């Protein structure tokens, strides 16, 4: 797998408080890479920098050989990186179809107007319908997002992430707050819709991590403690001491 993403010596400080202290991380083409670690380890800060929501204090981020560190979020998205958020981030009053349509139109360089129906474009409609079907949301296609269950709202958010046809998907705790049944469905859905793409995922649920990830990196006090295969991470004493605990042995 060639490196799609290479994070090199990434630092983030807030007025002298170090949040990230020299993070080095690579994600290969079509690789599924999970970042785990205790609360406060810097995981969401890392995602915010990778997606353009925050500026790094120093370091480089190479995506397909191009340095994207410091670029704004819209420019990073156009490079082929799209992310979901830890807190559900959908348009509550728009239908499932309209939420995804807004993202697809943006990908095609067309603004979404909330006050009038968008012009019918066959390619855009076809792409939107395909994402709705891929997510298994056909039965709630015309339901306002705010009326969906929490699990379906998280599914919809992943659909919005897919709407820009990214090559690298960043998912920030996509199963947080879900029931075990919802989580099981989410694992199957994420496995299906990220096939053939690179995935970087933050997740506390280790069943999700071990089900999806090819590689796991443990972020601890703002730096990577270890990156390795799931089996080696499961049996690494340093990881048990820092995060997993003996119950995951």
C-alpha cells in the first residue's frame, strides 16, 4: 500500500500547552487505520488539523505527495479528504435526500439554495440516489433528518461525508452513543461504504476498531505510542497499561 497520507512531526500548542507533540502517522491507499487513546490524548485535535479546521503549530501533512498542512477546510476537501464529526452534524429540517444532495451539489461546484428547489441535474440526482441506496436509507429518503433515530442520523452524516466522493474518509467516533444493535449495523455499513477507499477513524469502542482496522495507532499524551496490526496492539503491554486494560487481553 502506498502512503496516501503522511503526517510528519505534527505539533499543536495552545499558549504553551502542548496538545500534539510530534505526531508521525501514515495511512496507505485503501488502508483502514484507527487512532485510539484516552480522552484528552489529542485525537480530535489531530482530526481538526487534518481536515483544515485548526492550524498546526508546526509539521507537515502530505496527501498523495502534496503538503496540505495549513490549507482551509474547503481546499482540503477538494483534494479528496472528507470527515464526519463526533457530534451529529446534519441539516435537521432537510430530508435525508436533501442532506446528501447538498453535499453532492457542492462536489459538483454548485451551491445549495435553501429557499428554492435546486435545478434538476441527472448526474447529481443519480449520485445522490446511489448514496442513499448504498447507506440503506431508501425507506427514510424523504424523512426530515431531525425525525430520524440517533443511529440513522449518524448513518446520514457518513452519507454526507461520502457525498464529495472522497479518497480518504475521516470518521470521528461514528458509533458514539449507539446501542449494540446500532453499532453492529454501523460496522457493516462502514465496512461496505469505505471499500476501496482509505479510512482514518477515531473510535473508543474496541469491537468497532478490531472489526474494521488494518492498522491501529495509539495516541498517548499528544504523541503516537505505537502503530501496529490489531493483533499486536491487542497484546502490547504498553498499550494495555496506557489504554486498553487487561479486559481486552
